């Protein structure tokens, strides 16, 4: 069989050219392109790591700034609350002083009014006693036909009114 005898020569030629082709591909692609691709991947990995590190540093700086802002805000809020409390206290003191002054004025007016009422009551009582004593004298004179002196009638009326 002559076909079988040609196999070794054909396979040897194919194996030779396959080794040449794969060797060429290995040196061109493996030694030429792969290192460039690996360098590009390494650069990208380095850039990503640097970007992540920068983002982490920016996040930490932002958190520190936020904490600083919160502390400043809380301090200012506390100062504002202290000022409000102080203003309220001063307002309360001023109101209390005005109320005390108004109360003293009202108390003085009340005392004055009480004095006027007491005087008016005393005058009214005196007038009532006078009218009552005169009426009693007239009634006794008309009914009993007796004459009662004014002092005796006043004494009797006082005894009945106060007694």
C-alpha cells in the first residue's frame, strides 16, 4: 500500500509546518503582544487601586468634615439655646417687675377704695341712725303721744343696730 508509505512523509511535513507556525505564533503573540496586554491590565489595575484609595481618602475627609460641621452646628445650637434662655429669663424678670409695680398700684388703689368705702359706710350708718332716730321719735310721738328726746332715740337706735 503506497498510501501508507506516504503517511510518514506527509505527516512529517505537516508536523514541521505546524511547529513553524506555532513557534511563530508563540514568539509573535506570546513574546510581543501578551506582555503589552499584561502591562495594560497591570496599569489599569494600578489606576483602579489608586482611584479606590483616593475615593477612600476623600470619603474619610468628607466624614471628618461632616463630624466637624456637626460639632460646630451643635455648639452654635447650644449657644443659641443659651441666648434664648437668657432672653427668656430677662423677659420674665422684666415682666415680674412690671407685674409687681402694677400690683402695688392696684393694691394702693384698692386700699384707697376700701378707705372710701369705709368712710361712706360710716357716713351712711350715721345718716341711717339719724333718720332712724328721727323716725322713731315721730312714731313714738304719733302712736304713744309721748315726746322722746333726740339723744335717747339715737341711743335706742344704736343699741338695736349694733347690739
